C-alpha cells in the first residue's frame, strides 16, 4: 500500500530526479514538444530524440521499470475509505492530521490532542490513495511520452477516470475536509490540508505529455479540465482555501500558495484564452527535487499557477 511517508516521498523524488537527468539533453529537436509548464518541453523533445543513446539509456530504463510497476496498480478512489467527511458525502476528500491522537482522559477521546512528531497509525484517510494515484498517473504519462506505448496512457486514463471522472467514484473538487482534526472545528478541514495535493502540478504536466494519445482521450482531458476548473473556483471561494491565503502558521507549500493566491489570478474561459499574470518564483514543495534544478527555467511551480495556465 502506498503511504504518504518520508520514505515514499523520497521514492517519488528519485523518479523525478531521473526525469531531471533526462532534461539535460541537447541536440536537434525531432520529437513532439509537449506544452509542459514545470519542465522545459523543448528539452524533453531533445532527450526523446536521443533516448536510446548511452547517455540516457539507464535513466529511461529506470523510468520504464517504474511505469511497468504502475501498470499493475489497482485503481483506488475516495469511495474506498472508511472515514467519511463531516458532510456525510463519501465523495468528499478527507484526511486527518497525522500527529493528533485521542485524548486518553476523555471517554470518547474528543477533542484529539497533538503529539508533536508522533504519527497516529490510525489516521487513515484519502491521503494515501490520492498520493498513489497522482504518482502513478504522472509516471505513466511520462513513460507514454518517451515510449509512445499506448498501454501507459490507457492505464493513466483508467486511474484518472476512477479518481476524477466517473460519477460513482469521483472525488468532489474540494479540500473542505483535508487535514481535519477530530473534535475540532466541527471536523472541518484546514488550509494546511492543501499540502496533500501539492503533486497536482506533476499530474498536469504528465497529462500534457499524453496529448497525442488515443487511449487518454479528448473526453478524458476535457473531463479533467472541467474538474480542475471547479477546483479552482473552490480555491477562490472556500474559507478553507482562504485560510491558506491568510494564515501565518503554514508550511512551505501553503506559504507559496498564499503568496500566489493573493494575486487573485483569473480563471481562464473555455471559450477563449485570457491573459494571466504569472509570478516567477520558486514555490516548489521542499521535498520536490526539482527546485534547485529549475532556477534558470523561470517556470512557476505553484499549484494555483500551474492549474490556471493548464486550463488555458
């Protein structure tokens, strides 16, 4: 089972380091240039044109091995959890603060109390499954781009449909109950919970890398864009997202979200491109291995920025 732990975050980081190594390629562009936002599409295309060379063969092999593992992943959804959000709707994402425990002095353990640095193993939620899903879709999308093998795009489409699109299993586009604490704030989520989906930015780039796929269909892309359009509207109007904008007690990612969201970017219209003022600063998650490597790319890596321009 995939768990959002330091070990698994490091495992994911190693995969992205492989991709970053591939991005150092040079030469004439003969491959399709993807409209990626975090990573330089031209560099991707240059590497793809030389992917069988000795310089890149090892990294490509590692990438494909990870993708082949993802092919065997069982699709998961928000419907798989046992913990249900305070709304009573199982389609609502829910996660629990990992360092909160039942109060042993209370019959029902409520409200929970914090134990700094001590993870509660019973803090089960959607966080595990969304991390696994995002990581698998990202890996499969990148593997499709370099291999052209539709089996990777097909699996990515399956995972996308189950988590984001199918009415029976889709996640509602909000984080209203992310990082909730039992017995606190009516069991509603916190702005800090937006950290649970920092890797959405990787997923969106991977989807762009499947732009030529026939198995990751136009309907899949359109449905996913609709989902993220609704998610951005939630960010604009939700008290939980507002907490991420205004709180001074946030971790690195949330601080970055706050800095960008204060600029109130326009959500692009589906019927035409709208200008979006982008701020170029490093807002990568501190465990994201790409932060130092992207210093000359002037590509903003903030979730809100990336989602907005992906919708253009």
